C-alpha cells in the first residue's frame, strides 16, 4: 500500500492516510487546504516547505499525478493477478483440517510458481496444527515437504523454467544480508521465514504445501534431479536435510565410523540410508523390537538396539562416534550419552514439546558433546538432493489422498506409519482453476 501524508502548512505535522483519487487530484481546486493528501516519497523529493500553497499544489499535480496513477494501477493489477488457491487448513488448536480457499500472490520478477504434485507430512506439522510450540497462527495450511512442476517464472528468474521439477522445504525467505545468509546457512538467519504459519515480507501469513499451488522466491526453490520420483523425494526436503546436514557438519560421514540413529521414523530411516551411503557403520536405537528385522534386512543397518533392553544397551557402551537423535517425544538422554566413545557427539534433531533433562557428569568424564541441528541452507539442501540421486536414496512412503489427512495425523501421533505419509495433492485435491 502506498503511504500518504496529510500536510499542515502551519504546524508542519503529517500523518499517514489512505487517499481517494478525488483528494489527490484536488477535484480541480488550486487553493491549498489541510486535507490535501500526497505520497510521502513525493513530499520528500519536492522540498516544498518554503513554497507558497498554490505553487506547492500545482507542482505536485503536474509532476506527480502520473506517478500516482502508475502506482495505483500497479496495485490494482497485482490484486487482479493474484492466484486462487485451494488447500486444507486448521482453524484452531483442535488441529482438524478441512478445505480452505485463499489467494497466492502474483508471480513476481524473482518468483517461481509451481503446481503442487505431492506434499509430505512432517511430525512438526502435528505440533503446529495443535499449537504445541505456542507459535501457530490460524487458519494454518501446513506442509513444508512440497514438490511439483513449474508453471510460471518471473522475468528475472535464472535457475528455473516452465516444466522443471522443483521443491520447497521448510523456509521461503530470510534477510539475505546477515553473516548466516552470506555463508549459505539461511536456516540460522534470525529472520528466516517458515514455509507456513509465518509473516512474509509483505506482512501476509505464509501458507504451506497442503495446497494446489505455490509461489516462492527462486532462491528458496530447489531442483529435483530427474532420476528421483517426486512422491518419494518430497520427505527429503525436511526429513532428509534434517539428518544429512548434521552428518556432514559434525563429521559423522567418514567411512568406518560408527553412528547410532535414534528412532526409525521419517528422519530416522533416511538417516540410515544417508549414513550407509557415506560408508558409515550404522546402529538403530529404538523402543520397538518389531522394527529390528526390517531395519537389518531392508535398510541394511549393521546392528539394532532395543533402548529398553538394559543388557543390550550395556553391551554397546562406549562404542559409537556419534548419534543422530530424531525423536520428537520426551525421552532420557543419559543412556544415549553412555553409548558414545570419548569425544563422541550426540546430535538432537527432534523437537519435543517439553524440555529434556541433560546430565552433565557423563559429558565431563568423556569429553562428550551434545549438539543440535535445524534443517540446512539452500546450497546444502540442493547438495543433499544431488547426493540422494547419485545413491538412489528416497524415502519409504505411504501415499494418501487429501481427505485422509486427519486420519493420517491420528496415526502419526501413534507412530503408525512406514515411514512417511505423502499426500497425493495433484490427483486428490480439487483444482482451484
């Protein structure tokens, strides 16, 4: 919205107002009056303090009316070109999702617009739907594992063209000027913008991928390698980068190292695949004994520990170089720290809604480290996808229709999924066109 000022020649005071066309053109008047309204930027440019009222108005009308009309029509054009969208949204903390119509912005000069084909369901969607982290804004359209086909690109887009396979993960914006952004770790920018439930640059609230169309700045769009299937690749945009990044950053990617993976859900099973592709020995640590056979036979893990079995855990003490802990529910850390060798690293990537208890003495006595990691920057996310394509890594998914999403959330709460729900948006969500 253009900002305007109401001029007062006596006091010099101003206030922001919304103009009417009549007030701008003055309806043919030449006499200055206190209700005459002008764009803020034009007032600053004209330096009219010492001019008489008639000259002030005359200059403004002659020099700036055309600019006003240009800006005014530009705003109208942008509103006309907004894209109708259909998604599923929660309206309150019940988390119940239902159809929701809204608008996406018109494709800007640096924007990529794409038709959403599939969207993964992340455990954080469940937290956000129920406002368990206290930051949710309703209506809330979740989804940050979004893949699709480009339908339109802005005039200054350089990396993508119509028809390309693309994806969007957990963020759609950042300040682009801080040290973190300059170092390609936009995910740690203090002002990064989440794909849904966050305030965008223009003040609107972002809506996620449980919808039929996305419009995103090209910097926050990644290319999906041709050999990767869209549906099974979608979870890599959150679950995948969430585990890939700490494996690389904490140096747990060296052949011959021994790495534990806690939890065999969405992020956990992908962590196993990435670690194995890096040449790492992998042990899964789980509360579910019934996952042992599949972990070894299907995912190729080297060993499996039942975390509730004290004998198994005791036998594995001091054997691991690092552990990627993917669990998003409250759980004890002491047994995991005990599995680490001296100088070992326990990296938390899950986000429980309640604080975890951290014992200090085991850290001191083994010079052990507890760290964290939050997704990855855009450059690393593209690197992760390229690595996945090279090693044929995708997620194990259960493809569901849009109208099954509430049932899927109930099952996710019970960990009843192998290993990631993915919504078939293109085939089961009615198009907004």
